[in-house]
């Protein structure tokens, strides 16, 4: 009596022989047919006959035509055989039983038995012991949860493969992590204008949200205004030489503010603004400002990081500005950061932008001169923070007569050394 396996093989042989699929005997050493025994064209012919088909679907018809003489155990064929072709056979029902038996057996023993890419056909890879078509890619987003490696979609093996802080690898696919990492754990993880609160970067709301020596203003942590020295700018005034009244302005080429520094100033004081507009008064003192030179100096503590705007109104006759090291020492007209000379009415405003870092002290020097003709005088300089707040003209504020952190010493005194 036949054992069960022998009987099963015999049944397949009979079924396929009756329908013209099998032309030669089954090889006794294998449940598969030899390469010379069964080709795809014979299975296609069997389907047309058994299922009374006039036409096959275009993709199946194309496969049958192109691989008509191809043995069904061919490596380059089995990918399509065990995928598209097998699905079509399964959809036909009982009339395709004979072909179904052959393809099912072939797919179980060959297509499902790969152990490396070399076991598969061209443009195929072995995944989970199955030969699958290679899907080319450039980015992970093209791979439906898999990752793009070497320009083909593959299963992930570890969280870093997924390339995102909010993704993790689970069963070969990149999925959203169930516990996303915190946005921040300390203030330095956030932008300089934000704080870390409840593991999220957000604006401050009260001073205690900020660090030591900081205040909360407009949702941002800013350095507290300095308290050392005196608030504002120091200024010194000298009378200009009578020859100035005959020179051409602009360009007022004869104006050299460094020539006054070795002389004792006629008047000195302190101001929070950089504004001169009265020929008979200078920062609250009854002084003649025609034919005069006034030099201002101070330190700006930048309350935030960003671009600071220097805005100039009319300069009658000239204004020079230095910022940084040159404002502290070695300054002269040639190395001024900004020079503004007289522009006939109505004149215009000019602006210059400088990038400053929060918490840093910057020396600022502004020199002004009037060549003296008994007429009007004018100096107007405004310094505005990145958030739009004007820093000049305020009581105290972020301008001081010395750098409270010791980054600079006091400005050298004017007069004979």
C-alpha cells in the first residue's frame, strides 16, 4: 500500500497529465519537476483549457508570453510566479486546482526557502526566507515604514535606523515612539529667548522663571540692568578752533576729535540720550553749542542676542560712532564704524545694524562737531534692541559709565597725561 506522500504525488501526476500540463514523469528524488519537465507556458495553457478562458489579464498574459519556455523553478521567474501569478490562480477557484497544486508546491519549496539574496532572481532580495522584488528608494519616507539603505527599502533593525527622535523600530518597521523624548531638560536646550518649563521650550512669564541676574520682559529672559558706576553716557565738551567757521561742510574734513583728548574739557556731564538740538543748551546746561566738539562714551550691556539698529537723524555738522574695542582705545576718524555728515533739509534718517550677544558689554563712543556759524545744531542717535525697544533716552537702562563684569577698565580720562 502506498504511503501518504507517494499517494499525494501520484494524484498530482494524474491531475496534471489529464490536463496536458505534465509531459514527462515526476522525478522520484524530488517533489519538484526537473527543469526540462514543466515550463510556465504549459501551466498557462492548462488554465485556458480548464477554466475556459478566452483572455488572461494583461499582466498574466504578458508573463505567460515572455516566460513561455521558462521552467517554473527558474530563479528569475519564481518571484512573479509566487506573487502575481499565484494570486491569479487562487482567484480562479476549482477549475485551476491542477495548476494551483503545482505552483503552491513550487512556492513552498523554492520561493519560501531562500537563505540569502543569491538564492533569488535578478532584482530580488531574500527577506524572511522569501524572495521579494527590490524597491529602489532615496528616502525613508518612500519605504512605507521600512528604511532606505543602499537605495533599497529594508526592514529596520534598531531605533537609530529610523533617523528620527520620535520614531522607534518595532518588528522591522519604524513607528512613532510611545514615549517621545522631552523637548528640553534645561534652559540651554532652548533658544536664547526661551526657557525650559515642564520639559518644553516656552516664553518666561515671571522673573523667577529666569536665571540669576535676569528679568522676564516681553516673554524673554534678559540680563538685569547693570548697577555699577553711573547710568548713561559720560560727555565732554570743548570749543572748536575759529578756523572751522570757514571750512566746507560737508565733508568737514578738518574735524578731528582726537585732537581734543589731550586737552582738559571745558564742560563735562552725563546723559541718557544722544540728542543735541539747542545752540544755547547742552544736556540741561546753559552752554553755547555752536563751534563745539562733544564726545560721548559709555558701555552697553546687550539685553538680548540679535541685530541692534543705530538710527541717525540730522547731523549738523558731523557725527562719528565707534562700537567695540575701537570705541575703548585707538579710536580715530578713519576707523569709525559710522560717519554721518550734514545733509541739507529735509535730510533723511540713516540706519546701521550691528549683531550683539546677550550679556556682553560693548564700549560705545559718539563724537559730534559743529563748525560754528551761529545757526542751528543737530545730533540725533537712537540705539534700538532687536525687539524694537529703544535703549537710548531711558533712565539708567543698559548703558553704564563702566563695564560691571570687569571686561573693560574705566575709560581713560581726558586732558594732559
